[in-house]
C-alpha cells in the first residue's frame, strides 16, 4: 500500500490571466499526480472564500503565494506517510484545520488542491480510472448507486453576454443542450458545429437578447437539426446583474420593468416561443418571492435552475429547498473546498428530487478533474463553457475518453 511522500504547490496562471494553484503529490513508490484549481467570481457573502495575497503590486492582489506556502509548509508535510485512499479522513481533517464556516482561514482553493490530489492518488492506488474511483467513494458514503452507463448531458455556451461578455447584451450565457438520446460524442460534435456556424452566419450582430435566441434557433435549423427536439435552448440569465432596485432593465425593453412585467416577458417572449429546456438565474438572487412564483407556474418540463442564488452553499441550498424556489441546482466544486463536502451537497439535492448540473468556473485551468467527477456522481448535466479554448476542451475531451472507456468495457 503506497503512502503520500510529498505534496507541493506553486503558482500558475488561469484562463482569466490571474494566478491559480498548481499542485503535485508524490507517492512513496515514485508515482506522481498533478492538479490545478480554478478560481470563481464572488457573488455573495454566503460563498466560501478563496485565499488571495491582496498584494496590490502583484496581479492586482490576486496572487496565491500564501495559499501555496500553506500547502508546502503547513498541510503537505502533515500528510506524509498517510494512505491516499483515506479521502474522507483527509477531507475532514482539512475542514477542521481551516475551522471556519466560509474557508476564510486557509482558503477554498488551498483545501481543494489537496482534496483533488488525494483523489487522483487514490484512484492510482486502487488501479481505477478516476471517474470509477469517485463513483465507488460516492456510493459508499452516499447511497444509492449511480449508473455509469450514461454520461451527463452537456450544456454548451454559444455566446456570452453580461459584464464579461463577447456581446453587449444582458443575459449571461446563451446555451444549447443536445438531446439526451445522442451519445456524448454526437452531442459534442453538434455543439462545436453550431458554435462555429452561429458565428459564420451572424458575426455578433445583435441588438437585443431575443435576437440571439432567434439566431440560435435559425442556426440549428440550418444545420438540419430540429430545434426543441434534437437541440434545446438554455439561458443563464444572471439576472442580478441587471436588477435595479426591485425592477429589471434589459435591452429588449425601452425602460426598466417591474418584476411582474419582466416575468411576463420571460413567459411570453421566451418560454412560449422557444420552449427552453434550462433557464438559470432568471431572477435576482434575493428576489425570493418571484422565484417562488415562477417555480409554481413554470412547466415541469423546464429545469428552473439556481446558480448564483446558492453559490454552492449548503445553507442556501437547504433554504432553496424549503422555500420551493427551483427544480434544479448548479454545483461548482471549486466553490466548496473538498470533494466530501461536494458529495454532501449533491446528496441533499438528490434526496429532495432536484436535478443537478456540475459546472466549471470563472477562471479555469486545463485540469480535467471535474469531468471525471461529474460522471462519477451521476450529474444530469455538465457545463464547461463554450466548446472551444484549451481550459474547456480539456474537460470536454476527457468526457470523450470516458465514453470510450465505458463502451470498451461493456
């Protein structure tokens, strides 16, 4: 039985041009595993905290040298000689070592680096692919079992709006979801083809949010696919970014509108016309009353999904369930801190009959851990962003490998 010989960390740069943690674990038989940790955009006080240096002379204060030093000098040495298959014990030790509710002492990024490394080393020790190792661990502590026969359905972002957008529009992400009747490899091809065709046909020439939705529908049709049968619409509204007071201001309306008028717009102009499969954060994070109103009236065929509203926070998730806010949740491991805690969040969603999607985050790396994780926990959907750029395709390509592995071992 191999044990941990050494854990080290260093600073690298993520997809947004800011530092992230790169970690390496060496076992006493010489085997090495590596990982790198994405960063997220803070949207509320209820979210866990990344550890950043706050040295304004380096990377606008976003350096991670302190987190790196915690791994190299504080946490890593204390795990020397420990078996990597003791994931639960190690994760619980990490949580206790931090000792805060929001990980503000050691940082969610610091803890996740070690948690990911230990899982990868555990998979090696058990001679299992990472997704199977995660699956066996998940099922052991959080039954019932999860089937590995069907991969999660991918959600592909075709265009990005909002404050980080390629286009000057309000909605955060304009998405497509290929039919679950497709093999993953077919879905991926459709996502890539439609991503390129949309740009070829429309050149980002959009004045209104509805223009993009109509363009996506027309692009799907031009590709010879059936809209709302082969390819479904998804929208991540990110509505908190365009709420002003208790009103909503979007380009499709000449002036700000009340929540009631805004919900009417979503119903008549989007739901009834385009039959989206997934709508995410269509209302602002604290507009709980209207979330309830929408959830009680919306078709059960639509996944009404929370993302920013819960921020992968357990207490927020429990409140969402109690208040009957949604039918689906987005879970981002990078916002939680350890694999075991992420399992716990998924378990709460499952027990309350909420579907769940596993999503990558704002400042990504080319690490593909989350692809194996999403398969291992039986996610309904995955969202790794647009089907282009190295940090995204590393994850989508890993799903291709997993699909081949599953097919070859039937």
